[in-house]
C-alpha cells in the first residue's frame, strides 16, 4: 500500500483523512523485471549474493550463476559489489539463475561476460568472492523489499570487500590510458612527463563515460573502502586514478597555457571533487546535509526519478535519514515534497531559492513520452484529489508546494506555511471550494 506524504515524513503533519493513494507505477524501464521467482527475504538485514560459474563449454559461454540469501552482518568483506549503469532496460540478454532463465540488460550482461574472462589480480579477487548486483539481488518488482534494500545500500557498499565499477568496453584508447596510469604512479614521474605519456583525449573520454553521470555512484563510490575501475579487460584502482587526476590538475595549474581542451580541465575538477569527498568521508568520518548532496548531484541521472532522493539516503545527516523514509510506493512528487519538508525540519538557516531551482531543474518530464508532467514542476502547487503527474489521484493535503523565486524564509517558517497551506486546502475542499 502506498503512503501519503504525511506518512512519508514522520510526524510532520496531522492525518487529514483524504483518499488513500495507489502505489506509484512508473513508465516502462523505471523498474526491471528479470523474470526470477524470488522467495521473500527472511530478515531486514538480509541480502542476496550472486555466485558466477565459469562456463563449462568455452565455445558456448552461457552465463550461469547461483543466487542465495545471506545475513549481511555475517558476510562483511566477503563479497564484491558491482557498480554499473543499467543502460537500455528494454534491451535484454538471457542468463541462467539457479538453473532457470533470467533476463538482464545488455550492459550488465557485458559486465558479467568481461568479469568471467578476466585474468590477473582482479580475476583472482572476483573468483574468490560472491557478487552483489542490484538488478538481480533485489526483487525490483517488490516495492516493499526494494524500499528496505535501498535503505540498506550504505551498508551494502561499505561492507563489501571491494567495489568494481564497470565503465564499459574498451574504447577511445582506454587500455593504453589505464596501463599508463598504473605505470606513472609506480615511478617518480614528473607532472610534465605524465601529461606527455597519457593521452588527453583518452583521459577526457574516460572521465566522461556514462558511469560518472549516474545518481547512484555518489553513494556507491563515496562509501566504498576499495574500488576498482574496470574498462574492457583493463582496470585501475581508485587511488591510482586519484593520483593521476591530482597530478594533472597540479600540472595544469602550473602551466595554464598548455594546450588541452577546456572540457578536460572541467572534468578533472569535477571528478577530483568527488574523489576528495570520498577521502573526507572515509578518513574523517564526516557527513554532510542533504542540501549539500542535492547540489552535488543536480546534473546526475537515474532511471527512476525518486532515486534523486533515495540515492542520497546513506550520505545524509542521521536526523535527516530518520525523518525521510525510503518508500517506492510513493510518487515522485511525494518524495520530493517530503525531502523539502525534511530540510525545513532540520535547517535553521534560510532555505534559499537555490534549492527550489535545483529541484525544479529535475523537472520530471519525459515520463510519459516526453510530455511535461501535467504542466507543473515538483514544487508548483496543485489541488488535492486531482490527477497528478503519475495519473493517480493525489490524496496528499499538500502534495506539491510553491516557493516564489523572490522569497527566502527560515526552515521553521517554511514548515508552518506548508502545514497551513494543507489545512486551508482541506477546509476549502470540505466547504465545496476548489
């Protein structure tokens, strides 16, 4: 059953006893049906892990694997978490899971195929560990299970022995680039020689791959203790990549007139910010508020619009995480409105128009063939019980809120206004007004 907004943020508002909403059903491709008949997980801290089997027939390398349930506290450091992009959810490849056909996206199929064909240290690591892969280890069709599992994502990635980031197949000189990175950090190479040895075009292409634009990489990358970037048959760990990016930026700061594309400078700066943030979180144990992560992730992409918030849960302040419930029965507008309310509850400082513009920039169009969502953005007001962007009657007393661009107010003032707006709408509706 779906939760109204008043249930999504704990204790935010009184129950206004409006019509109970149906669970939100997104457009095709929002969720992935692998065709697996899942048994319910026994514990809230249970996870499923995937064991890849080497193909018996090299000429017919069908991917076969076994999916089993584990109690997460008992399998710390005993599995590898795969970080990757889903890609086109409608393009499927068949594998076998527990002896039965299952269907995954082409990009995941390509990642598993490359993993099975690896050699060297990374191959040894993957042979001795099970895999955690979201598309297979979470029942994507069960909103209740998905809500629990996504809420536990922080633990899934922080408890993994390694995280492997699948960047895609070799292309644009990636093999030579990653080999050059590893070589450069093992010897005392001057920054100028490093620039000459590594192709700027290949580095730019690598830093601009689709993986970097995923919403989920913030949590997956930030919370991983050790991470390998796998690109085709070549790989490099995060420390090597961090050193490379830092030395490039150092060289470019000392030689501002060097002939490199401006896009490369920008990409290096953005990616280095991400790497420094990971170091701060892992070394210092610091955390940052939701408003910070929303800003960092404003250009990030995700298949399900609700993941613009849910993908940040593991990174938020503890108080924010307690007040914002991961619920995949809620609609996108409910989720975004809930996030604004959580900020209103926790921030004494002014919530500026910057936050409103960032959330509105997500727009939520394109979920029904590119048309705009009932001609409104997540923060524009509309009347309860009308058809919303998801085609479901809105039962929230204030599903969406409006903040004029010129207005700035404190969190407490904003919260009072939200509650008063909801009560006023209920009174208007009960008296026959629109």
